[in-house]
C-alpha cells in the first residue's frame, strides 16, 4: 500500500513490516482475504445504509482496522454564556433542556438555592421553580417576561412553573425536562411536552403546552412508576422507529443507573428495562442525557454525568476551596468529597450502549468553582451554531454547569465541537486502513467529514464483498483527499459519480495517513 504522493520530500515512509518483509505482507493479505471470504460465505447480509449519514462512533460498520483506532474527541471549552443570578434562580440551577425552536433557541432550567453553600446563609428560604431563557445564536441569552408565575409579589420574570401549580400530584419542578414533540401526529396544543416528578402517587407525569410557556397536566396518572426519578428524566419522539422513548434514573443494587421504555402513546409506557453496556465497566451514572443525534437520528447519544466519591484523600484536600468543601460535607459527607465529569456513549437500538471509559468533559483546571459535586452536568440537547472562525463550517454547541451549589448562582458554560466530531477513525503519520462490512447504499456520490495534516491524506477504495477492488474504484484510482472539511466529495480520477454502484453490496477500504475520518454519507450530487 504505497501512497501516490510523497508526504515529505526525499523521505521514504515504511508503513509497516510488510514493506520490509514481503513474505509477511503476502501472509497478511492471504489472512485478510480468507477473513473476508469467510465472512461472506457465512451469509452475512449487507447492511443497508441508504443515503443516511454514518458516524464512526462504534464498530457497527467496521470489519477490520489495521494501524488506526477509534479516537474519542473532547469539546472545546468556551465562554460562560449565562448565570442564574436572578432572585428566583440561584446556585441550584440544574437539569437544563435546550433545543432549537424555529428561529430561536430555548433553554429550560431549574431555579432554586441549595443549603450546601455558605451563600445560602444570605437567603431567606429555598424554592424550586422552572425557568426559560432564549437566544438567537446560542451565546447571548435573554429572560422573557412571561407574567405566568408570581415571585415575591411580581410576575415580571421568566418563570414557567412553581410547586404550587403541581401540588395536586405532589409535583416539583426540581427534576423536569422539556422537549418539542416532532411527531407529525402530535396535536398542536400538545406540541411542547414536559416530564415532571410527582409523589401522589410517585412517578413521572406528563405536562403539555401549545406555546412552550403555559403548561397543563395531561393526566393525574403517572406514565412511569418504577424508578427513583431523582435526576433529570427524559422523553422524546424517535422518528426513525416511530415510538416515544423515556429514560429515567433508578438504582441497580445500590448503583445509580438508567432505565428505558418505549411506547406509541406518550401517556402510557410498559415496564422499563435496564440499559446495558456490553463492553464497559460498571460506573455510577447520575444522569443520562440521551438523544437522537440530529444529523443522524438513527444513532442515539448520551452524555451521562459520572459520580465519583473520592473521599478526603490528600488530592481532595489539595484542591482549591477546601473550606467550602468542608462546609458542604457538614450537610452530607458526599457533597464535599464527590467529583463529577461527563462521559459519552452511543447506541444503535437505544438499549445497548457503547460507553467510553475516558471522560468526554473533564473537570478542567482546578479552581474554587471546579472539581465539585454537580459540575460538568451536560444539558439535554445540542445546537448547531455558527463557528467563531469566519468562513468556517457550523459547529455544535453543548452546555454544562459550573460552580454548582457555590455562591449565589450557577454558571452555564458553552462547549463547541465540529459537526459529527465526537469520534473518528484516526491514523498516525505511518498510516493505516479501515475496511467496512458489506454495505448497500443509495446515491451518486460519497461525502466524507475528515481532517488531515498538510502531509497526510485519505484514499477510499470500493470493493466487492470478497475484498476485490471494483473496476475504476481502486486505491490507485482514488484521488488523495487532504484538507479539513465536513462535506468533501470523493473522486476517482476526477470522477465523483458512483451511481452505477447503487444497490450493490460493497465494502469501503479506507487508507489514512495522519488523518481523521468522522463520518461518511452516500448522497445525490447537488
């Protein structure tokens, strides 16, 4: 496998031992051919991906990798975009939901103050409310004056809900989530939905609204009753499978975990089941934040907050803000000794998840406002926003808490990452290859989301199921792709049209050098 370009003038790069020892290369090729033939002979049906975008976040489409690896990427830490410092908000702001709503972005969050902070001493009481802020760009946020809920004698605020409004079910805005229902059959008067916890009887209840501000209880009967529900509990419409999904917090043998159920009817769900993590060690997951990825809704992504009680170790005592941590521990020992971060997990069926062991968001530089219980809680939802770089493609904005239960407010921190940029197939300078399982597709061109160095590149060979290059689509025919784009069309000797292969079973043999491949999609040319 020799590149048809020289990465660095006058320097010959040996990709692996097969170039030095021809016999090793022959044996490797024979073994690989046998592997593909065996796979094909076993009668494995090709995976029909149609024209949908496929992210390389797992091994679902991957047959073989050689010299490359799946690499988790972390978002870039940006600015604090909001502080919950209004009189009706406070340092206990959490369980945020954010989504695009036509020409604006809506962000719902809990208002309230927690006694674990010394700042609580300056507060007369504690409360729990539901608030909303809005934005055009995901960076600058405003509080709409709604006139719905009275707080300390005034309705000039952005409050949507308080405890008195749901007292008939023993409800509380403390553990809510809000979403806009994309089900085409959803009545307009129920387009916005809220999941709320109640205690009469204990369970999850559904509230609905026509405008996203004025909510009413859909039923006095909970739609889910098995669980702890003491975290953010979610529901959304799964457009690919045509069902509603609900995810909620529960305890499995004393360990914080996640349960799920599906239903055609958002008012009633069957008994929930535990999520599974076939290749992951047991971890305490405080939240789940599961959602369909908006650019590939057949893939579910979760950003659970991981809970780790580190005790009063020397490292814990060495963190800034020891006095505040010790004060928090007087309320409950774990308030001072637990630290939290955000993980990343994906699923194809919404039940079995591949969870990365490495953190998606680390606590970051140690300050008095970081490395504390409740930090790095990722908001439910992600937004496509403009890049801070002029002329660059749009990016994803995610948000997370900072300074939770500290001072008078909670900070909302923005993070960004490239579209589809969660995981890549990554190759070093010496290069490597990725071969997919047999696929069928619809479309006339192949688009890739990729990044290379100035010396790197990507070539893609289209093969039959036995691993033989298809005429005109070999590695030698493929034009080397280098650059950094989310929508590059691959060409073979200058020709981008692959419509003659539509419906055929093919493999992608991808050769990478100092490069990352994030996603690909077969689609019609514009």
